C-alpha cells in the first residue's frame, strides 16, 4: 500500500475538509506515492517517536498533533520541530497529521473520551453550522430517478440517521438550442418545452466535487442547469465536543475520582462542587474554554476538558462543574482509537501503537 492508500482510509474517518481553518493537517512530510512498510500511530511526532519508527521499520507516522503548525523558513535543526523534520526526511519517513479533522469527527477524539468514561448516547456538543449544502437541478422525467440514485450513491441525501433524502417537483422546462449546440431534446433554432423533474438534494460540503461530477456524468443534457445553496442547518454528525449520560447518576466527587482513574490524570483542577448528582456529562479533548457556554446551554452537570485559565472557572456560575484534567490526558487514547480503526480497515498490515512518551507536562 502507498501513503495515499492509507490516508484515504483515514480520511473516511476524518475528512481533512472537516479540520478548522487555522489547522495544518494532512501529509506534512513525505511522498503520497511512497510504498508503506509499516505505520506508527502517535499523539505527537517528536524525535524519540521518529527513532521508534526507525526501530520498528515504520516509514509512515500517523500523528494526531501536527509537528509543523506554522511555516518553516529554514531547516537547520535549531529547534525540535526542525530536528524532527530533518530526521524524518533523512530516513525516508512520511508524517501525516489529523488533529482537528479528528476532533470534529463523530467517531473521533471526543467519542473515545465518552467510551472511556462510559457515557451513553453521545451527541455532538457544538454541531458545525453552514456545512450542509442543497443542490437543485432539473432533468427529463425519464432520467430523474437514475440521477437521484447516482447522487445518493455518491453520498448525497444523508442527514442524521436518514439517507436517500430528496424532494422533487414536476413542471415544464423550456430552452432553445442555438447554432453549434448538440441537444438531446428538441432541435437547433427551435424553442423546446420538456416535462421535467426538479430535484432537490442535500449533501455535506466536503462531498461537493464528487456530487457535481456525478451530476454532470449522469445528466443527459449537454448543459446542466443547477444551483447550490449553503443551508443554515447545523450538521448533527459533524462538530466539536460531545455530550453523553451516565447509566447511573453519581456524586460529583465520586465522578471526578472516576475520571481521574480512567483518564490517568495526575491532578484535576475544577470549579466549586455544587452538591448535585452527575448524570449528563460534556467532554472536549484539548483546549476547551471556548465551549463552556455550550456545555451550560445543554445543561451538562459537569464539563471535562483541558487548558483552562484562572478566569475560565468563574464561567461555571453555579450551573455546572468545570474540570480541567490536562491536555495530554484528554487526548491520550486517540492513538488507540486510530490503531483499532486502521487494524479493522486494513487487516494483516503492520500498524503499531507508539510507546514513546510525548507528554511535556510533569507533576510533583
């Protein structure tokens, strides 16, 4: 398999188009066409991780965090980022990063936290807006069904737990083929009226290129009339953070101790305990101060995240408990998720879980 073959599989789980605009995801080092001998999955790509890849004969590193975040103006080995890139290139090792594309996946980072904590019925905490598009096109009555089926097969018409969603209207279309045209209906120079079906169908924004190509390949007309609109609807299958419930409600302190144990947290910083039972839990791996309001809005009893500043804890406002368990701690099981995913998708291929320690924060 090539690097491209494996990254295509990863992008079924987390399309790169789902990453945040500020991020740097995808293939950061290496050649898409390089043959892969083995894959090493890690949270961070550091020098010791590259050494581990060399030792395990893995020439593709799949990393959650991108080692190159901002542009590099030189490669002299003056810092850890440059040293990693130099070592990877020298040993013909490719580096691929997923980061916020996986954060925004319904089966990604936050789903894994829910699994570890035993949270049931997880849903996206902050669904992505302006990510659903609507295609409207017009086709002869006899061709409309085939066009819809082709668009469904290409991934259109899916929303939530429903597929093959569309809306159709019948009417009369008119056109006149001018000199040089090659109409499948009507004659050049004559106004033609055709019974047509108006097809309305939705799709997720990252599928647009595929959807439009399918439309053009399937539609019988020489010139296809269509329009694309971006909808205001939020996408319940795409977004950051998750909200889930415990099978049995727990005391706040009891739940925090469970979090500490299952997430291997050395310490938990939290807002004032409210003396209430915990049933509904919001989680967000990595830096999550921006989602405190969302956790309050969905009436979570506790919000588990990381990288909170002093004043962030004031936002609890006696409505919920906010818990900061550490950045690494919230994301540490991400590499297990990716190893399991790749092993199921590409059985009998060498996929290794990195044993290198990459957490830069230590506790006394």
